[in-house]
């Protein structure tokens, strides 16, 4: 099989010089994020935008597992950033939801005591 090479033109002292471009066959494939890292990111974003604690807790669980696998080297390092973002959003939303529920229940308890 004959491989056709492409060339880039560079100039030395105003004289064009053709330099071969690296073959696509020799380039290593790009490392991509795992599906668990992507799912953690999506769940974290959904928790932050509309679903709250329903997707926040799964984002925390999946994110913790994925970060552990990345640390152990069994998962792709390319997904570390999006896993951390989804994991962080899950924690923030879950904590805010817990604080809001605590405030609502406290307000309801105080309102019930005052009305008696």
C-alpha cells in the first residue's frame, strides 16, 4: 500500500522548501473522557439548573467513583475536569437543598408554635 504524503511549504532565505507533514497513521489517538465522567458532568449541570437533589446525589456518587478510578489510573485522565465540575455542582446543589429544607421546616415549626 502506497501512502501519499502531504507537504507544508516553508521558506528559508526566500526559497520555498517542502517539508513532509506527519502521517496520520503514526499519530496516537486522542484520549477522551469516559462515559461515567460525562454522565457525572451532565447530572451535575442538570442538578444545578432544574432537577436539584434528584440528580445532585447521583452526580456525587458517580463523581466520587470516577475520581477514584482516575486516581488509580483505571480511567482516562481526560475526564478529570468535567468529573470535578459535575461532582462539585452535585455537592453545592445538595447542600443548598438541605439548607432550604431545614429553613422551611424551622419556619413551619416556629409558625406552628406561635399560632397555638
